[in-house]
C-alpha cells in the first residue's frame, strides 16, 4: 500500500501561510458583521481599554493619516469615541462606545472560535508547544497593544 504524506513546510513558508489564513478569518468575520478587517482589528485592540493614537499606529501598523481615517469611519458608525488624554490635553485616546463594545466582543469571539477550530484535533500538547514558540517570537518583537488575553 502506498501512503502519501503532505510535504513538510519550511518555517517561513508555514508562518506566511498561517498569517494569510488568520487574515482570511478576520476578513470573513468582518464581512459577517459589516466591518472591514481593519475595523475589526481596531475594535479588538480596544477591548483592553482606551488607547492613544500613537500606540494604535504601532499596534495596527498604519500611518497616522490612515489611522485617522479608520477612526473617523468607526466614530461615524458609533463604534468608537475620542476622549481627551488626562495627561496630555493635546492628545486623545480612542475608546469603544457601548455599541462598539458589543460589536468588538462578538467579532473577537467569532475570530477566536474560528482560529481555535483551525487546530481541529491537534493534541493540547502540540497547541501548547505552538503557542509557546509563537510567544517566544512575539516576546522578542513586542507590539505596544496586542490581541486581548483570553481567560482560558
């Protein structure tokens, strides 16, 4: 009997393909909730609380003008609000509105559920090993604002 095995991916190819898959999940969930993927990412980052514009440009890897437009559109939809930074009156912080909090939680939960489902029947020890390896990479390249930590 002949058995065929999937070819083993090289590290970089595996990471790139995984990144594309994660982006695809964000795109699908975003469409279902009438958001752009960038809006969904913005809302998910804000689940942790208000964030300054400078931190958001770093977290979302956007230029200042692009972020301003993204926040303007989300604000127009009633999902976020700008609030003055108590420490610096010239700056503002972006916070979720009540509706934004609801949409953010729904989108975050949907993305989390689908990403968990991608692992399928992968044993927990493999999930833990993969999470640890990714965590090691991220620790060396931290983002000022990241995906909210889950309770589980």
